[in-house]
């Protein structure tokens, strides 16, 4: 029995060394997990800022457009607003009705050429402004939810990987 004592001490020392190594690895893994989560949070901030900027730019484009500025095809930051404007022009029943009425008023007696009939900016504003603003806000809300969901999934992946 006394002969086994040095072997037991040696084995105990090896076990303690393995425990220390595992603890050190665990601490390193936890530091890496925290770094990954920090990077994910930074990404969330960047993506949320991008969504906010896009919405603010679209709102400014809307104000400028209804104040008479030409924004579509001239300002890249107005692309979203311009898409929403076209969608609303194509889908808004009250706008379409007003446009049809305007066409009836200006219908030429003799057919000379196809004339593009449009409504004034004030009339467009009356029919489209609120629905476009609502669409911009809805898109912003949806995009922020998408960012949040994506970030939550990435965090879960990091945390799940740390549990393995």
C-alpha cells in the first residue's frame, strides 16, 4: 500500500493539471463568447442605424417631393420613397379615381397624340401623403424587427455553441 502512494500523488497531480487546463479553456471560451456577443451587438446597432437613416431619408424625400422638388431618379437616397410613391399611385383607389376624372376633363376632341395626364403635387399630397408615410413607418418597424430577430438568432447560436 505504501508503494502505491507516489503513483496516487502523481495521478492526483495530473488530474489537478487537467482540471486547471479545462478551467483555463472554459475561461477562454467564455471570453470568446463575450467578444462574439459584443460584435453581434455592434452589428445590431449598425443595422438599426441603417434602417433609421433609410426611413429618415424617405421621409425627407416625401416632404421635398410634395413641396415641388424633383427627387425621383435624381437622388439615390429617395429610391424607397419613389417606389412607395409609384405603388401608391397604382394602388390607391381615390387617387386613381381623381386621375381618371382629370383625364376626362382634358380628353382632347381630336386624337393627336397620347398625352400624359397627372395630378398636381397638392392633389397627389392629398391622396398619397398619409399612406406613403404609413408605408415608410411600417417598413421601418418591420426592418427593425427583422434586425432584432436576426441578432437574437445569432446570439442564440453563440450561446448554444458555448454550451457544447
